[in-house]
C-alpha cells in the first residue's frame, strides 16, 4: 500500500470546551483520524471534489481548560506532525467553561510569502512572524485568528504561480495569468497554506474566515454595471463557480460549528456520493445568481464575547434604486444575532470592508453613488459609474442605506440597558491600519462603538496611496469630502466619528484582549525577525 500523504492542513478551525474541528486534504480516498494525547478522538471518511479528497474531522472528548497535542492519521498511518518538524506539537486548546482573557488576532490581505530563501519584495509576512514568535514562546498564542478577506489572490498571482499556470494553458488567452478553474484555486491554497510557519500556526490556533474581492476578483460586485459587464465575458462563469466552490471547501466549512455541520444538507449530500463536484458546483452557481439562497455570514460565541462575521461581498443588492451591501434577510439576521440579551460583554462585527472610512473617502463614495443614481442629472450618471469603478469606491459608504442601517443598529445596541462594554467593527481591505470611534446625538451610549481596521498581513501600498490616505484623514480632506457630498445632494450621516489612532502602514496584525468588560488593543507590525508595536492601549476603563 502506498504511503498516505497529507496534501494540505491540518487546520484547526473550531474549538470549544469539549469539541473541535480539524480540516484536511488527503492524497486519495482515506479514513482520517485525529488522535489526542488526552484520549479525545475523531474520525471521518474523506469526500471528493474535482479530484481532491477532503475531510472535516470533529474531535470529541476534550477537557475544558486544557491543551492537548494531537496527531493526524490517514488509513492508520501518521501523517502529522511531519517528521523532523522544528515546531512544537500542534495542540487543541479547549477553553475553560468559565474562560478568562480572550485574545483575538485579526487582519486581512495576504499574498503568499515566497520560500524562505527567496526575496520578499513586500517585506516580512506578519503571520509568519507571529507563528515564529508563538512557536519560540516569545508571543502569546491567540485564542482565535480572524482572517478578514483576501486569503488568496485569484487575480494577482505570483511569478511562481504564473509559471505553473503557463504549463497548463495559454496565458495570452482570458483570463490570462489569473486563475481560471477549481484546480488553479486549489494551487493558490497550496501556495499560501503550505508555507511552513502558516501551516503550523493554522494547525494550532482556531481560525474564522470570510472572503473579500480578491478571493474571487478585484472589486467583486462593485455595481450592477460592473456585474453586467463581467457576466458578458466568456470566462467569468467558470471563475465565479470555481471561486465559490473552492471557498466553500477551504474556508466556509471550517467556519461552521459541529452542530451546524451535522445539519447542513449540502455537506451531507457531498459526503454521501462518490463525487460531490456537481452538487457543489450547482450550489455555487445558484449562490451567484441568487445570493439569498445561501448565507455565508455566521456567528461564533467565545464565552461572553460574540463574533458575527458578515458577508459584505456576495450578499449585495446592486440595483441602483435599491443598492444595499446586505440584502434585507441578511440585515435581519445581523440584527437578530446582535441583539443584546445579557449573554455577551463584547460584540465583534467582522466585515472585510471598513464601516467607518477616512472622511474624504467616505464622502467621495457616497458622492459617486449619488451621481450614478442620477442626483445631478443624466450626464453625471456614467461619470459616477466610471469614478466608482476606477477608484474602488464600493465600501459601506457607497451603499448609504446600508451604512445608515448599520449605524442605527449599532447605536441602538450601544444605548440599550444590556449594552456590551464595546462594539468593535473589525475590518481590513484598505492596506493601512487605524482606529476610529463613532458617536450619535440620538442615543446616549453605554458601549464604546469602535472601528478597528488592520491590513495588510502581507502586501504593500504605493507611496502615493499612503499620501492619499493621510490627506483623506486630514481636516482639508474632510472639507473636500463635505463639498463633494453637497454637490451630490447627500444628507449628512446620522453619526459622527473621529480617528483615534493611525494611519499606520506596513505588514501588521491587531490583537484584542478581552477580559470581563475590559478590552485592550495592540497593533504589531512585522519588522525583520520580530514586531514593532506602535499601539498598545486600553479601550475601556477610566
């Protein structure tokens, strides 16, 4: 019998006091087992998508408040840890039933790092740096890692991937050096998640993920005009179906709890057939044409901390007379899950796109949207659309109804009798980090309402864009933005906000430490072998 091989993983995706899920890809149909030193155990048969073999193993019997190393076996052969691994054993840390401090590390936008002996043109990878520091004991292990979009770049491939693509097909034909199908998406995940530091980190820290545009294509679902244009291309259908299929396999399944996995009809259908490819592709095609047929958003509770990860890409309504970043059912779900019921002290809203932007950018986005809607007459409509697409003006503020609806929801929660201590909107995308705080004259808050933005993990921003972001946060930038809003006949927003920190540029991660009703925030920037920490501050207290 040929030796079993672990092609990708293991990824520790979910962990509570008694159960965990481990995601893996095997080389062929296999029986996958996870065996813990404590006696906790899980097993699952692999299932097949597009010639690849995956399993999500639910581990039961964990002991609250303990950490237990684990091994992965395929058909009884141990395939993890790797022989001679320089890293500590991968461990499942089951939280105590009455947990203490919770450390949540988050960021977005990660190009795969080149091999260790290769030149890295964008500087050290913040996740690689974190992995090394956690492995050598000089940094605390996060309790959860939130990856807020652009886990892979389907439209900006590396030189190594372009070489690999050129062996498969002619790169002078659409979609050129971007990925075209499921196999090429799978290659992106190999390139990113087989990085030794990342592979070990994801094997020992539970992770929650949500997509952003580059997981599919830059500016995915910017507008109705954008979507009409791209659907007219001959290569888009395969791209979007493969993108959503690969996201379901590699990211979405791990976002689900064991109870949700056990009752998911598509997951059951895929596992019950010899090859689940067609069932999953049909689901992905339906999800693209009818976003209401699927909910990519999800909820996780970590003790008295509630996390709501919100899809701000696929759930959009793009008709100009009803533009919304969340369709009505999605917003209703968010409202219900965020309702303060006394069971959580902190509410985290994970959305790849920042809710509160630099003021000049915010006003420019709502201005371009107003022009395209016809507020300044017919001649301005195509100008507004060209501006929107050229300048990537498609965040929450470009969907004014959604911006106001989220503001109303969060300020109402902040003023409620059972208000959490903090409401933190966690975002990435904009290739810099900053903190901002919102205020409303309509409600007396009991919570601090904060925008915490951190990106990139491993990417770059040109110097001209750094200057543009600095200007956007400045007083002159705010005045310019207000003038644009007046030209677009846009009413003032219902809330005000001020920047409280930043902008910071570089490859970076933020970490929230939450204990009781206290919150602490740290920003770490990768510098050589370690971190520089420009922000280390309490968010609550006197």
